C-alpha cells in the first residue's frame, strides 16, 4: 500500500476517492468478443472458464427449460463488468455469492456487473438462474436448437451453447462440464462424457453426465427425447453409450448398423492418431430434420438423413476422427478450420484404403482431376477460407488434398509420425495452421512454406508440376472414380451447418 500526504484543501475530494476500492479505478469491462475476426462477437474477454456445472429441468412437451449454471472462472484482467454469451431469460445472477446487476445487449450478450470490481487473477464463481423456450430464440436469424417430436437437441457449429447455457462460447476457452438434467419419466437426457448416475422421483428422472477433460463450448451437447440406448465397451476398454430416437422409422436400421461400429472405428483410428484421448465413446441419432453431423465431444451427433440411403460408416469415421483433430486439439481461431475438417476428411480416405475401396492417392487424384482450373472450388483457401466459406466443400476435399500433398512431400514415415504426434503435442489445448506447419517441419526436417502456400492459401488450382511433386496427379488425366467415392460424397452434408 502506498501512502500519500494530502493538502487540507483536498480533504473533501480525497474522502470521496478513498471510498472507491483501489482496484475499481483501473478496472474496465471485459471485451464482448474473444477476438476472432470471423465472429467478432463470439466468446468474451477478461476471464477464463475452468468448469461449468449445469443443473437443468426440461419439459419435452412444451420445450420449457429451467436452469442454474454455476461457472468457475479466473479473471485475466481487472473487471468492472463482463459478458456471457446467452439467449434465454435470466432471473438472477450472483458473482461470488453476491447478487450482480445484469442486462442484455447485441444479439446474444448477457452483461454482468458485479457489486464490486474483480481483481486480475481472481477466482470467480458466477451463478446464473434462467428459463425459457430455446426453440423460440434466434440470433442472427437462425437457431441452433432443434425441436424434435419428443423433445429437443442443442448441437451446431460454431455456436450452440447460447440456447441452453450461458458461457464463453469460443474454442479458446475450454472447460470441464457437469450436466445434470431432470426430464419426465420415459424420456432420456443425453450429453457428453460418462453417465455418472440416474435417479427417479415423483414422475421425473435426473441424468447426471460428466466431461472431465477440457471441452470447447460448441462441442457440448444436450438431447432430450425417447431413445433406445445401447451400451458396451470398445476392444481398448473405453465405455460406449449410443442413443437412437425411437421414431427414426426406416432409417433406424442403417443408423444402428453405422453408429454401433463406433468402438471398432475409434480403436482403428488410434493406430493413426494415438490413444483415444477421452474416457467415453458413443454417438446419438435424434429425430431431427437437419442434415448435418457434428463431432460433439465423446458422443457425436448424427442426423437421420445421414442414413437415408443405408449404412454410412464413413460419416462415423469422420466424426470420430474429430475427437483427435478438433476436440483433443481445438482450433485457435475459426480460420484454422482446416485442422478439423481436412484431417477428418482424410481419415475417410484412410478408411477407404482400409476397406480396399480406393487409396488416399487415388482419391486425391480423383479430386484434383474432378475440378477444372476455372472451378470456384479452387478459389476457397482451406488455410483461411473466410467465415462465409468455413464449411465449404473445398475445406473438406481440397483440405484433404492438402494433407495428401504433405504426405507425398515428406514421405510416409514422417507423415504418419506427424499425424500421430500432433494431437499429443497440443493435448487438450488449441493450435493454428501455422503451429501445424512448424510441427511438420520439425518432424520432417523439411521447409514446407511453399507447399502450405500452394495447397492451402492460393485461390487457384495448383499447377500440374506442383501436384506431381507432391505425389498428386500422377494418374491419368481422367482417373477412374474410386469405389469409395460415393460413400464419402454421401457424407458431404456434414458441412451444411
């Protein structure tokens, strides 16, 4: 503490100043966005969340959700105010046990002003009581809450949390989760991680789920409905919980024939990517009208439409590959989406090799030949596609082509060492495309700037010499369509968020 001698004439003013806590003078509001140029209002500044405890009650018949979210965080600056991303109606907010003022702003900002400013580096507990009908809320003209005939589902990318819990909604702020959901008897609540317990009383059943490894907020999911549950254990010993809506109709068999292979596929992928990084596995198929799938951590979401033409194991491969590339290691910014989608698509190419339905090289040659130089496909830069093209098919197919080009450039030994080492290098954290290039250069001993620039950042088709150097386009000008191509193309809906 610093003492200052005050002249008598200043005593009155000084008495007012002394009433203000020392930290208040330098405290300032946390930023209403975490700083991602693709989505400037997503996430928030000034704090870092370590854990979400969500205690919910959901009525499927009316889509009414009541919740109490307890958020454990640490401040990264002196805060006079901070934001959470949220859409439902808030009745009370407490910060460190004391009631806090709150208001809303923008499309999805909940502004919280604690009774006294928060010091930098302080441990903070925020409690938010709320209620509402998630399906009635929109931001930017859309909803990420999917109403189903028997309940509702929260699953979308790059945002889904706002509709069912308040938080810091950006992959940079990963946290652990406890999700406890009370639903009427006969309904089930599905979420991430392991089911810790269930209990029933007076016509209601509570499901308690836990994710004890860091998880990005868009990877948190909630599904309430009437499900058939399937439980088991993978050969490597990971518990598997799958859930299928009881009203999937004609898609039910194909959905089960695909998702029930989750344990097998995760074990197979671990041969390429290293040990499975979580303590739970599974997938769920609610009766939604959406077309996409999503890598919700430990328990991917699949829409029934993915199985309209029969079993679709390739989409299961894609979403499980994300458990390493996207979930275990998450993007530093949404411009780094290639690290998620290019590698998940490439896993499908590796599965094609495994099934003897076309090698990754043959698939790369086919993609390269299928798009003439004037195709808009080549104008999308997978290494920084822009928010409007974040889920463009080029991020997937041209993205996988870039992965194959890397394989051709550095050789199989270095390539597969990179593929397996990368997730462990940034375990449970975040990383960028630039970080990946640096790591690949370290492992291979090669300078890869030109290769990455050609395949990821130039809005044009790589010339034939560059393709041949990277072991792409060594096939005839019009290579035959690999046997697996239609199966892989059938998963293209995964990017239609």
